[in-house]
């Protein structure tokens, strides 16, 4: 029994145990001692973040097999077990998760005065669940864990949201994503009845009939499309971002939006290759329309957070185009924008949070001339805007350019429409920045002017360093992912 227990917990178990212990410890501390509670949460998240470099050094990029595999019997009589592992695709998503949680705790350091203990606990539980999601090698548990992530996100939006519509936005976020996932549960049950297992390693070697593949692909698509989100099931995202606190928007843009595209990469594409090829024209059409539509919709928004939210929808639909291009450029390129998307919109949401903390409004018409009163924030916003425009030398360009190359090899019209979406994205990004920093200062509406303080600047620095690091020297990312991506492209009939 002891030997089995030791086998279940290998080098990466600390990634899960640290946030679990960190979320439990504050429960035994009185609410009046909020500073020790915050320090415990921050230390637990920092320890978790410092943990991944050890396995990354030991990670072998020459193999596509999952590494640091751990298994734990859950329902042995149904042949359902916890299978955890990391490969070249999931490695950086785990690191991104551990990178964002300490920042989210720091963002809410002074703002979350009410229910501070509950906020720290919800943040660390969310970290534990998302790390487990990216390490999960079982489709049934991959269904259970992302739905569990909805609970702390629902609480964060509903409790610490900034406006009166926060309850409606929380329910909309919860119901949209939960109802879409019901179809995936039916697909998983059908797979379990046919194969007798939910072990991904076994399912990847199982051949389903073409009709069965199409049915299972549609069921999983209903779940993942809502989480991306794809048009027309994207309405929940702008509302959730607008009503969420700044830390909630940072983590929502950074991690949960990746669960849909990660699900496509991990399950739909390798398990149902024939259905994937059949559905590629549909994905291309819907994604191209979504990019153009959301880019035009963005230019009509008056709320700063909604502008960034619709921009995120456009970027994530560009990712789906690359993901369904059956070549290394498209699929490999789609992973890099997913990582970049965890940095760039998060930095933009932080900029909006700084403005909202001082002026208590997010309406564009009230802002202008901030370059004269907040020069440091204007500089940070300019750097984030360049990254959102996919300028060369930034993390967004490194991923989106290969997507266009991969899509052009498959369908030149779709690649042209996607490139048009990028041009529109640059247009509304420059328009927004110009409205914020240029023009006359509107002193009739805004009264308190102060640049970001030392704590706020220290929060921005990791994002700016990450964006430049990925854009200038991205070699480490394709080196680690290449073998896993090549295996995905060549798997089954997908080549």
C-alpha cells in the first residue's frame, strides 16, 4: 500500500499539493488577521510557480510521450483512474497557470478587503484545478475538472464584481459553459461503453467508425466552442469580463479561455482525425466570420473592458484556424498565441484596472490626455497595445505569423480573411490608445491623477518581460513542442 502511494506521487505532485495546502491553511486563521492570510496565499502560489523549472530542466523534448506520469485508482471497477502527465503541449500551460496566480493575488492585495480569506482560498483552488486540467490524461476527468473551475470563477465574479449586473454575468458565464459541456459528457459515456476505458493513451490507439467519429466530434465541439469562445456562443465573455474584478479578468483571459482550444488539441483532433478533416471547412468559415465580426464589433464598444474582451474573441478564433490546419506551422503556431494571450490581454486588463481604481469609470468618452498625467501607464499601455497588434518583436507576432502561413497552405481565402482581421485589430488598438493618451484632459469628469505606484509597476514588469522574451527569442518554445506537435499532425490519418 505504501509503495503504491509513493508511486502515485512523483516529482510534479508539489504542483498540486502546494495550492491545496495553501487554500486550506487560511481557513484556520481569523478573518481579522488578513495580512497573514494574504502572505500565506502569495507564498503558496510563488512556491508553486518556482516548482516548474525543475521538471522543465528534466523535460525531454525528443519524445512525444507524456512524461512525469502519475496514476491513482479512482473508480477501478469502472476502469477509471487519475492519469496525470506532461508533454510538449501542456508544459507551458502549466507554467503559465503558476505564473498568473501570484499576480492575481497581488492585484487583489489591497482591493479585496471584504472576504479576503475566501478570495485567497478561491484563487488557490482555481490554480490547483487548472494545473490538474492541463496534466490530465483522462477525458472523463478532463470533463469534471474544467467544470469544477467554473465554481471559483462564478464566486469571484458574483462576490467581488464591480457593478450591479455581476450576479447576472456570473450566472451567464456559469450556465453557458456548463450546458455546452453536457454534450461532451454524453460523448465520454459513449466512448466508455464502447471501449471500456477512458485512458487517453488507449483511446488514441482506438479506431472509431467515421460516423461515430463525427457524432463524438460534434458533441465535444459543443463543449469546447463555448469555452474558446466561438461565435455565436461568445456572449458570456464580454459580460463576464466587464463585471469581474481586475484579478478575475486577468485570470479569465489568461487560463480558462485556453481550455476549449486545449481540449481540441488534446482530445478532438487526435482521437477523431477523420471527423476533424471533415469539419475543417466549417471551422474555417465560422472562425473567419468570427474574426471579422468581432473586430468590427470591437470598434463600436464604449467600455474599455468590452473592447479587450471582443478583441480576445478575435484572437482565439484565429487560433482555431491554425489548429485545424493539418500542418506543423498551423498547429504549432496556434499554441504560441494561446500562451501569448495569457500575457497581452492580461496586461491590458491591468491597465484598465489602474484607470478604474482612480476614476471609477471604464467609458472611453471620459478619458483623454493621460500621457500628461500618467506617463508611466501610457508607456506600459503602448507596449501592450503593440503586442495586441501582433507587432514584430512581440509574443503575438511569433504565433500568428505561422498560423497565417499554415492556413495559406490549406486555404488562401481563409488566410486572407484572417490577415484582414489582424489589420482591423491593429486599427482598433491604435484608435483606443489614441483616445486614452492623446487629446485634451477632461478634468470635468476625472479628478484624481496618479501614475501606477511601485506595487502596480512591479506587477506589470513580468508581463512586459514575457512578451518581449517570447517575441525576441522564442526558440525554447518550438524546441519543446516540436516533437509533440509533429506526432499530433502525423497521428492516424490526420497527415
